[in-house]
C-alpha cells in the first residue's frame, strides 16, 4: 500500500510499505527495487501500481542508481538514455515531476520548496551521511533558487538508532563527522542513528524537518529490511511539487 500525505503548500510526499504488489517471496509483495534479484516484469508492474495510485505517470518518475555516495544530479525528466547514473540525490525545477528514493533500512530524505518549484530527494545510508549527501542535495537546491526557510522536509521509514547496531569504532567514526548520529541500541551496544544525523545536517543548513516517519524498518514486518532479511525488496519514497493527485480509494496516510 502507498502511504501519502498531501500538503496544502503544493509539496507532496509518499512512502510505500511492502504490500499490494505482485512480487513473490522473498520480495513479496510491493518490491520497487530493480537490482535486488526480483523478476523485472514484477518490478515494472509494482512501479506502475505505485505511481498510478498516486496519480503519477509511471514513465515520468525519476529513479536513481544508488551507490552510498554524495553525487547529485539535476534532472528535468527520466533518464533519456535508459541508463540510470550512479547518484544518491536528484533535484529538479520541473513541477509535477516525481523523484524517488529506494530504501530497505537507509533513510530517504525528501525536500521541496513549493514557492520556487524546486524539489530534491536523497538516499542517506550511513556511508552517504558521512560523505555529505544531505548537505550536497540542499546546496544543489539552493543553487536552483530554493530558500532554506521555505523547504519542506520529510524523512521516511528507516532503521532506528535503537536497532542499528555497529562496532564501536564505526560509531565513533560516524559521530566524528555527525555527532548527533551517535546512539546506543535498546540492548546497550553501540549504534548509529542515521535519521537523527540527517535531521541535524538539515538544521545546519537552515532546513527544518516537518515530520519523520516513526517506522523502524527492522522492527516492522510491514516494511522491507536488509539488516533483518538480507535478500529482500525495496521501499520507495516519492516527492514532487505541483497539483495534488486525486484521492485514491484504499490508501492510508503515513508520516
């Protein structure tokens, strides 16, 4: 199912869970990732189902080849060559163009300045957080006319800081760059809170998070989690500026 939140300002955000698609186990059901071993026809069908449920053209959604880096691409439509470049953030000034992020524990970062008509999306895992993908996508939006105080920001379902266990040395290395990401698991071992780190990095650029998803992907069996299942599907988070799609029966709101 698609969880969607409409904004009166003209910024729109949507997040999927794992249900309502056609993929078979272990990718059941709404796997939207095309590079995880799932049947490609099933992924295409799932992407069509998700887009149409949002009132979007399935052929006009911008996807990324995510590699845990900080590179940002400025786009005005889907990749014309058919080859999706290796980037972890995209920005656009085209109203109505939806940008999508694939995740299965990493933090999807969705940004929109409805006044300027500038939209951005970033894939922030632990490596991307440290590399600076969040500052990079904000800076790219500002170059296109966005203003920090106007940017509406959301983060989607991701593994929480109480569950993302890492070695002590890794926690220290992340916290050296983003202190706010330092965390401890609920069972008392070192951890990283990527979503908290994202929030802090945005704040340092003058961008305030409107809402963060309360869903921990590792804890929720309604969501894909790589850390829990290894071989699994991918969730999608969407952002666009423009006229809101019409209401769709059976959709549930999710923040």
